[in-house]
C-alpha cells in the first residue's frame, strides 16, 4: 500500500489519455483525470456543440458522484435545471390518478434534478480548456500495442495516447472495434422527444408529469430556464422510421389523437425539425469493458433502457470509480481491472431492471401477474431504488 501511495503521489499511472465522445460522460471523465495531472484530449464526431438531446433526471447517486468529481458543480446544475418536488400521474383525458411530493432530499440528501442534456453538456464543458475538445473527429477504429494506442479518424490525422476511453454511446465505435457485436438490441419501444422553450400549464403545480395511455406514455419535464422536455414512448414490436421531419411530427400527433389537448399542444408547438424519432435500444452486459490500453464508460459500456432514468447517473458513477481506481493503483492494468470489478455487476443489475421497467410501462396486467402481490412488488422496487440511490462516493482523508 505504501508503494502504491508513493507512486500515486509522484506521477499519474498514465500521461496521456484520449477520450472518444464529448457527451456528459466524456466531459466528466476529462474533468476527473485532469485533476490528477493527466493530459486529456477529447474527440467528438459532431461538427459543433448545438442544442440537442432530451431532458433527463439526475438522481442522488449521479449528483453525489458529480459532486465528488467536480466540487461545486451540482450547485451550478441546480441553477440550470429544475429540482423536482412534486410529480403527478394522469390519464390521457388529463384526469389525475395520483400526486406525489418527492422525498429524495430527505431520504438521500440530494434532489431529483431534471435538466436538458445540452445544458448539462454546456456546464461540464465550461469546466475544461476549450482547446482539448476536438470536434468533427469521427473515430473509425484504433490499433494498440504494449506501448500505446493509435486512434484513427475519418479524414483526420491519427493520434497517439497511453489510454483510450470509449465514451461514445450505444453505437460506440470503440466497443465495436473491441467486441464486434454489430447493431444494438431493439427492445420494442419507439420514442419521440424534443426540448422547446415552453412552460406547460401543469408546471404551476408539478415539475414532472407522467401520462399513462394504452401501451403508450408521455413525460413532461420542467428542465429549467422556461424549457419543457416532452418524451413519448409507445410499445411497438416492429419499428420503422419516418421519411421526413414533417412525417415525424404528423406521426406523433396521430399517436396522440385521442389525448387531451393539454398534452397535444406542446407537440404542436414544436418545430418538426426539432423532434427526434428513434428506437429504444440496449445491449447485453459485457463480462469485461477493457482490453489492453482501451476501456469503455457509460452507454458505451452498459447502454440501458431509460425506464429508471439511470443512464447518465451510472455514467457519473463510472467516472468517479475510474478516477479512484487510477488514484489507488500502481499501474494501468491494475486500475482497469479494479474499475471493472467495481462497476460491471452493479450496472448489469441496473440494465436488467431498466429493460424490465420499460416493458412494465406497457403491460396492463403487470400487477396481476405471476403470484406477486402489488404490495410485495412495490416493496421490492423500493429496496432496489434505495440500493441504486444510496451510492455515495467514499470520502478520503
């Protein structure tokens, strides 16, 4: 232990790290590693940072991890997003089924914070030197040996690093080069979503609205700054994509034809070109995330259905744990082995529960199924959520 500590204090276990992907996971990783004196460069396929993504929920486990990675950043995020104190469940006629006052702060010490993905990306990027983020760099593969990694980009010069981290999402080029799995797994759920400058009338009483239809549902999220995120998902064993942006908008409005006007109006107010349409996908859990000098993180490592809202939160757990493993290990291989051992089993369970939860959104007979009472199922869910949300980074002296 003393040998490790001496080496840790003298120099980092790697000098130069390349991160593929400038989403929240890649940016947070850069913040974490730069704080250890490591040179980091980020490579992102997008040609520019532009308003994109959906609203998402940052839960206590994700916020605690972020606070450990970048002290003070959670307070900035709170001013950029919306703390959820009240939620409501409604049917498609806008009749209230149930209202809840959330108890995240009382139970876990952090709120549930809804925020626009793009705003989260902006806040994280503001913590980094702009010259380490290289846009318009689409990774097409890499080669590695015992001494380093050479990363290749479409139409750009290759770069060298001591370590490559794939933080490039569900369609990760890094994961594909490592494991050759092909396309992700469509789980039977189609999604339409957008974020627009719009304050929904229900936000006077609630910060999060969930509308349950017949094998279809909608979220309305207050994501701060006068912006609303709407997300609609529908059970669809087969999926097909629309041929144009206007067709996308017509399609989702047709899906909501029988819904109350208060839910349709936010979709009607959304420019067609700003509506994202696509399938909900995941991938089977991996038994390893690393090979040699390459590892995965976030959705590249454990893409999951959004039912539990844990994609971003488990990503920030990954970042925190990777940083700690770098700090506590004598060499890179030891660090990556420890990182996998800390993360794979936990994320595997959350992946499985997320896929199950996505289907439960659509199963009208769930509560009557297979011998488990509603009370028993609720108890199991409560225990699982406590296990998820109670993740707390350790405080070191």
